[in-house]
C-alpha cells in the first residue's frame, strides 16, 4: 500500500487558514502524498504564506493562476499536474484527521474501489454553533445511495482514481461546478466504498462562498445539472439517478436555500428565474418531495407542502409571499389558508408571462365580435422592458375587442425594442398593430400622447402607459356609458396603486381625488364636462392616471401646444381642456392599476415647479369657467395646504 495520492488545494484569500490546512495534510500517517496548491490571484497574503510553506515542506508544490479563474479552473489545472494514482481534494480553509488518507487508501486497495468517501464534520468559526456530523452514505454502500445524499457532489470527502476523475473536468466559471464532475464520476465508477471513523472538517466561515448572499448566480446549478445529465445519459438506472440528483441538488435549493434570501425583491428574481429553469424537469413529480415534507417538523409541513405546489403552477408571487409569511403560516392550517387567500387577492394579474401567452390572447382577440366603439390602444414606453409583457397581457385580455394597438418607444436604453419586436411579430397576424420608434428621446410624455392621437383611427384613444396594467373588464365598464351617450369625451375608472410585483398597495385613489370629501366618486356618474370642472376639477386633478381613461379621438393640437412645457401637472390641464368639449363618465371600480416602482415621474417631483404649474393651470381654468368667491377661497386653502406639506416658501408664485 504505497500508491501516490495527489492532494489538490484551490486557494483564494485564505491567508488566515491555509497553514492549518496544509499542516493537517503534511502530518498524515500516510506519507506518500504530493500537495498541489493553486492560488487564484488572491488579494491578501495567501501567496506569501504558500511560498513560505513550500520552502518548509518538500512535498508541496505551489502555483498561481495568471488571473482569477475560480476553483474549477484551479482544480482542473492541478489534475493535469498531478502524478498520483489517486486524487484527493481539500478546500483551503478546511482540515482533516491525521489518519484520513491512510484509512481512505487502505479501503480503496482492500475494496478495489474507484472512489472512497467518508463523513464531514461541519465546524462553525468562532464556535457560534456546535459541530454537526454529516453522513456521506445512508444504508447499503452503493453508487445510488452515495448519489442520493447531501454530500454527493462534494469532492472534498473522497479520493478518486485519477483515470476516472480526469474524464469529467470541473465546470469552470460556475458555482456548484463540482456537480458536473463528481456525480458523473460516482455514477460511472466501477465500485465505490465508504468508511466512517475518520473526518473531514468543513469550516463554515461567514465570508465563504457557500455563506454568501443567495443570488442569481446560485442558479448556475442548472448549467452543472445539464452537463451532469449529459455525462451520465445512457447509464443503467439513468432515470433513477436523475430523480435523486434533481432532489438533492435542485429541489433542496428551492425549498431550503432560496428562502434564506431575506430581501423580497431579490428573492422574487431568484424564484422567477428558478421557475423558468426548472420547468423542463417537471420537479413537482419528484417522489422525494413527499419524503422531504414528512421529515420536517410537524408545524412546518403545511408551509413546505404549499411551497412544493408552486413547482407545478410556477406561481412566483405566491411562492414569494408564502416564504415571506412563513412564520404566520406555521401557526395553523386555517391561518395559512387565510394568508394565501389574501395573497391571491392582492395579486392583480398572473405572473410569469411569456411572449407565447401574448400570442394566445391575440388569437382570442381576433375571434371576438367587433365592438360598436372602436378603441385605439396607444402604449407609450420608455425603459419599461420589465413591465411590458404584463402591460400588453392586460390589454389583450380585455373582454371588449381591441380595434388597434400602437406601440410608441421613446428611444429606450434597455432591451424594450427587442421585446416589442418579438411581441409585434407574434400578434400582427391576428390584429392591427404598429410600432413607432423615436430616433432620439422626446423628453416629454405629452409629445408621445400627441403622436398617439395622430396615428389612432379608432373612436376613442386609450393611452395605456407601459408600466401600468389593468383588470380585464376595464374597457367593458368605461365603454358602457358611451354606448348611451356618444357626447362623452372622457370615460374613466377608479385607480388602485400596485408595486413592482403586481401587489395592491393602495386599493383606491378616491380619497386622494375627493379632497373636499364630497363623496362624488362613491358611485358611477355621467356629468357635463363644464359642470364637473365648476364643481370639482377646478381645484385639483380628478383623473389619477391616464391609463384609467379612454378619450374621444379629436384634434387636440392646441391643447398639446399649451402643455408641452409642463413637467408635473400638464395632464390635469389636458383633461380639463378636453372635458369642456362634452360629457365625462366615471366607473366606481378600481379597474386600473397604476404602478409605483421608483422611476415614476411623480416619484421625483420637483415640488416648487409642481406648485407653480398648479397656479398656472388655475389661470387657464379661470378662462373656462366663471370663478366665484367660493372657488377662490377653496383655491387659497389648497395653496396653503400644499405649501405646508411640501415645505415651500411663503412667497411662492401665486399670480393668476
């Protein structure tokens, strides 16, 4: 028993740990060992420590990568340098018992095994938690039981025949690169063996790769899984291995690791990407999920059962909310059901929308009966790639037929146009759609509105902002009064506010509109436009969001000319200028969803300019209606309120 073992150590920024690691290998009772340490361009003193140790120990070889390439590259490089018949791996912050390699090589020789594995003891830095022993094999020692184990993909608690492990290079540039290497090696091994009584000590550091924040990079696991399956495809019991690997490496990532991401938005991104990648594997059918749930504490089983169910539906929002409300859900089964009902209610539109879903809706639109009121939908977009599919989905899902769709992109800097091109290509066979791309950014939303009215051919124009969305019955409800009164110039619905994840954060805008507490908006109404201005709209804008209304198609060039320089309140002047032409109708249902996501114009309002524009608009309204003493008193009260809440100077411009 004198076979050479090559022990490979990839190193990066571990100057405090590497000496203990290497000395635990040097002090092995088995002496025929070469140690190959590869520094991956550390930025601390790791290389200096390695050089001193190389001078001290004759069986240590030290190399350094030309640039930072990752642990996989370092391991692949070292395997090529290795002269041993067997290969072992030790991470640079870990260490091993003195008889570690003696027992492993002894078992390999005795069992004629290609791979020998042992247990890992997890040691927590600074003793913040007691050590935990993780078994490398449960039950009979065979390849399948090694694969169906949480330590299956670890290279560090094993020795391998070099001729086997070198066939399956580590996947460079990826996290979990060992999955594509170690698992195929285990499956392809002629024989495997297991030994207990010795230990590999796995040190858990706060700043280690495994303890880093859970990010999208963790989902590179799927790349490793794909390569792994390519390497074992055709092997006897392939499907059996595949199911176990998916459970150990992917399902547990979803059930255990992703929920550790505390940030709601980042976790949402993780879940969304995970659901896309897992779909082809039909993880919800995996038989080990039931076993996992059964092994959990009784009070947590309902949580994991619900989380597992979303693997089938792909519902990212419900999965995220379930994780967010885990503690509450664990209390009782009824409490969990109540929370799920509330979550479902708060989510205003389906998630995980693809271009193919848009195409299906376009087909359905093409089969709808023509509406007596032709609606031209104008979608102004600027850097709203993230929300565009949700927007177009909510438009094409309308129960009322859409006459045409006009997409206006104002020179977006994101990938909006790539997405718009795909959407237009998919839906153009079924409906009237056109895209208009500005060569330079217009710098003004109202220029895009004007262009939309010029291009539209329908009876009414719906300016559906690309970051908003709506209920599928919005058009049905706001068209209804127009069918009785063709003199309606604006018909609109109540607006709810949603966040970036389609959750309602404000159920109605009515309290913000009805600042005099008149209860005017507590029921549907149809009113003369001028009367509406005299009673209500003279004081403040009563249409919260242009996406909530349809506007009679007409030539509004003179109005756009007036508002083109407005930055904050130009929409109010537009609405009152249109209202005076005819009637206005309101639907007392929050069917429009205005999205707050940090990039809205109203989120970065320059308050003084906003105030000055309000004063200017009141001057315009005075030209439309006769202002009474009561009107002027109400306006002055409004000014005083705005100055107070916006913390404006008392000498703010209030010229009429």
